C-alpha cells in the first residue's frame, strides 16, 4: 500500500483534516504525489520531534496545477492559510484531490516501510483502510 506523508507542524492538523474529510485537497510545490493518483493511500501524520504514525486513508482521485489566484479560490478545500509556510507563492501549487476518507487510531510506521523521498512511501497493506 502506498502512503503519503502529511505534516502537522503548524496550527492546523492537516493529516487529521484529510482523514476526517474536511481537507479534500492535499498540496505540494512540485508534482511529488503523481505516483499516488488513482490509488487508495494511507495518510501518515508527521510532527517534528515525534514518531510518525498512520492515521487513516484516502483515495487520490486526481491532480491539477493551480496558480496562486486559483489556490486562493480553493481555500475551503485545502485549508492552507495565506502566509503560512505551506502557502502558494510564485507560480502556484500542485493540488491532489482526496476522496473516501477513513480515519483510524494512530498506527506506528511498520519497520518494513520503503521510503520514496519526503512525500510518500510504501507500507504493508492495512486491511481496515483498504
């Protein structure tokens, strides 16, 4: 199963918002989640100074690149505050649509996780999230 890392270092718990169905767009500066489009993926909550944990799963149903103005129009879907470190600047952001959210109690990352950089990884299947 593929999984994406989602930071919760700011004031909004983005990973919890995704698996709770409140944040329906996950964003990146580069097209780093393209391998996840069309997949059911686990959501990994990351926090500075704390162990990472799987907190649920979503379907990544599509992607689009949007300008800064387009990013502002999508605020209610991505929840990224203007001026935050995750805000769109310069040319814009990649937006990945999230659907069919399912939350779970936090699960520590399995030791057999295969990392694919800082945006996503592969983990053993978790049947209750599929």
